[in-house]
């Protein structure tokens, strides 16, 4: 499926969405990559406002990520109780922090900035609980601003309906295919703009239950529309 014609189609659509939604977009976060990893682990299946409150609760209660790592797990779970599956995320965050400390001798992910995106994502995804979306978020949303594409459920839905990834592709497969389509000269800002364009289109037009196809600026490129138009 990852052929030149499909890549061209994906990139052309990408650029249309970036322009339509107002790229370049101002980054929403300037955290260091370790802090972004914790935030990303909190955010799984959780609304942004709830994630923000949980993250702030952790940073208010503990002076460092080292202290979070060494804290009683039930105390961490209580602080993040509003997120989905706090009983899973509390030990997962502590284990991820411990794994960084074990492998690096310190609690820092700044060194990832000296790696390629592929190397950095592979390093991160060796940490239990860190998948494709989390690894990309650490690199793209943090102060590193590396060209790693974050693909969320909205992005995933748009890509599948368009037909630029297989209709039954998993989120992980979609993320890796779309990353492979990106032009090699796109920097971190341009890749961030790609994420934002697709995400906003999925939130506002290509919604889950009843997509607003008649309002869609890319419907002439969409397999879903071609099959369902009346």
C-alpha cells in the first residue's frame, strides 16, 4: 500500500487540510521530553482537560519525577483518579520512569534529540506501555520538536475513510504508514501541522457517527464519500 501514487495522494490531501485549518499552528506544549512522556501516558483515552488536571496534580504534589517514581503507587493513583484506568496508569508511569533511569543512569530524555526519529521512537517503544502514539508525542509535542507524526483516533478515522491507509488498519499501522508518507524535508513544525490538520478535520467534519460529507473540502478524494454519496 505504501507506493509513490498513494504517498502523493496522502501528501496532497495533507497540504489541503493544513491550509484549510490555518497552519502553521502554535505548539500547545513546551515541556521537556520526560515530562511529555508522563503527560502522554496520562492522556490515553482521556480528555485533554482531565489529563491537564492530573498532570498538574502530580507536579504540585511532588518536586520531581524522581519523587513520583519512588512514591507509593496508591498515592499516585489517587492523584490521577480522574483519568481513565488510573490503577493501570499509576504503575505504568512509575515503571516507565524507572526504565529511563535504569537505561540512562538519570531521569532525562533530552538525549533523544541527538537521534533520528526512527532511532528515538525505537528507544522509547522499548519502554513497557509506550506505543507509537506516545513515542511520537514525546518527540513532537515536547521542546525537542522532532518530525514524528502523532496519529490520534480522529486522524486515524480520516485516513481510513480517505483510503490512504487500509480500511481495517490499526491505529499503530496507520501511524507508521502516514509517517512513511511524509516528505523527508518536512521539519518538526510541518509534521506538527500535519497532525493538527487531520485531527481538526476529524473533530469538526469527518466525525464518527455522522460525517458532514457535504461540508468536506476533500470529499472528491475520499473513498468513503464515493461509496456513500447519494
